[in-house]
């Protein structure tokens, strides 16, 4: 059995890396005698070093890229050569030439569609005539709706979706989109957890740089990953009054220091923080897995629906019963001081006792859903063979 996984994996992004790793490892467990590999599908973005922020920031981005390159080479099996698709036919030919018996699409926002009048779709929407059994796992279309895409895209996406044996999606936004796209296929749709819920973490692991720094400053450590807006700058200023603010990612004016980790350091760093304030979906997940209080803030207008406020982090926190751990300052009309007050309240009232069992159940649910999806594909394949 040869299985091809189509997912995002090439960016130096911890969330992308770990969801690809979790999906890849789960498929290898499901097919212990088979061969599982990531399809080396060219991503639209190419790596570039950070050019703003001086020579040190430029050097750190190169070091980070090297760490991610090493991690991918060590932990993934990737098809060769790289597929740089220009037409649908090129993708079909590549997949057929590699002899895949099953194709898995997901996770991440690989179903997200940018409007195109010519009807083009991301290559993760497989051709309706691909001829290889395929399914989705924890996929997301993010904010895509039938109204946000062209008529030609809607028709092509519907044809593609109708050929999937199983559609495992990770949020209600995608459930709603696929249900409207193809009402006759709603029985294929299954809401399932993000694959990273199935990963275990080491709560005793340490990052030497952060351990030594925390010992030196003698203050609570607060990690922030925010966008550079007036509200975020004021919020960082408020947090820095009683915390040592460590920023991961683009630096917001007022943070105490900037830390640029590789994937292993990224996973372990949450053990050193007393509080995490972030825009990131996966930083929210891993903070909770490490039993660290976290508040997810939708302060980037490109990451939430402007009217409803729906977002990946909102869905995550609400599904865990942690509504107070999600803030949208624009929708909720909150000032930086009000955001700060809620963050401190969350930190002081954080209780892991019930969350631990919820996370364990979601990890179990993810693996069980993958097994059910594979069994469905096997059953359909047997029925097709018997009818031939």
C-alpha cells in the first residue's frame, strides 16, 4: 500500500510542521506494512530571509530555516522530484506515475480558495477524474464561502468534493462551506480535531537559552506573538510592567526580547512561560498541552470574519469551553486596558484539571476518525472491484 499525503509542510512555521508531522505519523501507524510519503507539491510561497530589522534578524532567519530543513529531512519521507504544477493534468500525471493507492489531503487550510474568474482551484482540490481513492483529514477552507468564489470555481470544487470518499474537517466554517457546496454529500463530512491533538509533549523538556534568561531576570515570563498595531503595542507595554515579555516572531515595539526557535525548541519553550498571548492557532494548542495559561487574540483582520468574528482560534477555545481565553478587540470593542485585564484574569483563574481529559479525548477521537475514514475507503474500493 502506497499512501501520498498532500499537505502544507515547506514553510518554516511550527504549526504547519507539527500538523504535517502528526498526520504523517498517524498514517504510518495506520499502514505499518505500507509506504507513506508526503507529496512534494510546490507551495506558492518560497522561503526568503527576513530583510527588515538589521543583520542579527537576517542571520536568525537563516538559522531558523536551517533548523526546519534538518527537521523535515529527519522526520519526513518526501516524494521526488518536486512537483511544480502548471495545469491539472500535470498533477494527475505526477500522482499516477508515483503509483499511489490512496491520497490523503490535509490538514491545514489547504482547501482555502482565492477568487479566480477562470475557475482555478488550489491543487489540494483534486481533479474529479484523478482515478485514485482519496480522502480529507482535518482540512480547512478557513473563510471560504460559496459567495466568496466565482461560479466556475464553485462548480469545479463541487465536482472535486463529490469524488472524495470521506471529508474530515477541523472547523464549523468548513462544514458550512462544504454543506452548501454539495448538499447531497453532507454524509461524507465529519468534524474532527486538529492532528496536533494526537501528539504528546514533554513537560520536563528545557530550552537552555530561556531557562538561563528566566533565572537571570527573576520575573514571570510572558510569550507574545501579535501584530504590530497601536493596541498591541499598548498591550505589550502593559504586560511588560509585571512580566518579562518574550516575543516569538515579528517583534512588536516594547517587548523585552525576541526568540526565534527551531521546531524542537518551539515545542519545548512553552514549559518556560507563565503566560502566552498569541494570534496563533497552534501556539494556543501547544500552550494548553504544556498546561500554560493562554489567551488567543484575533487582532489581525485577515485571520477572522469581519462580521461574525469567526476564526480558527475562536472555534478552538469555544470547543474546549474556554470562551474567556479568546478575545477579538475589534468585534468586542475593547481597549488595550480591557484586554489586559481579561488576560490577567485568565492567568489567575487558569485550571488544567478538566482540560487534561478533554485533550486526551480529542487525541483519541482524531486517531479513531482516521481509522474510520480508512475503513470507509477500503470498503468502497472492495465494492468497486466486485462490481467490475
